[in-house]
C-alpha cells in the first residue's frame, strides 16, 4: 500500500452551514386585532387555547403500534419486508411526534404572547 502525505491545501473544506440544524420556532408577534382586545377577551382567548397545549398522542412505549413495528423488525421471517415495514412505521411515528411537538410549542408561544399583551394592559392589577 502506498502512503502519500496529505497536504491540507489540497483538500477543500466543506462549506459550513449558516442556518441552524435544529428547529427554531418563529417568534409570535401580536397582530393589530389582538392588540385591540381587552383583558376579558384576552383571558377567554387564552382559556380556549389551553386544551391545545397538551398532546393526546401516546408516548413511544405506550403506543402498541410501535411495539408491533419493533416486533416486525426483529422477529419477522422475511427480514427485508418486515424490517422495512417496521422501520417505515417508526419513521412515520417519529415524524408525527415531531409535528405534534411543534404544534404544542406554537400554542405555547401564542399563549405567552397573549399573556404579554395582558401585562401591557395591566390586567393583573
């Protein structure tokens, strides 16, 4: 085997990504219509948003379909088909969970924005 010295100048550096790797939620700004709400209307809006703060999706270990997918991956007699079906469902399940987390984060930000508007109106006094 022939060993050649590697000169750093010969190897171009890959471009460094400027955008973030992970999801960064957008900052929620109050619209003009929301800024015109009074304290009671802001309270009602926050109250109506509260049920959407929570997820109603089962966690990974409580979801029986995830258990079946893992079983398909490990035990199936046709490993290629079972593995692909199981991996496909686990991928889908993780994408649904990510979408659910982003939805809940968006609702949390809307509630925080409404609470900020309440603070600006001195509704807590």
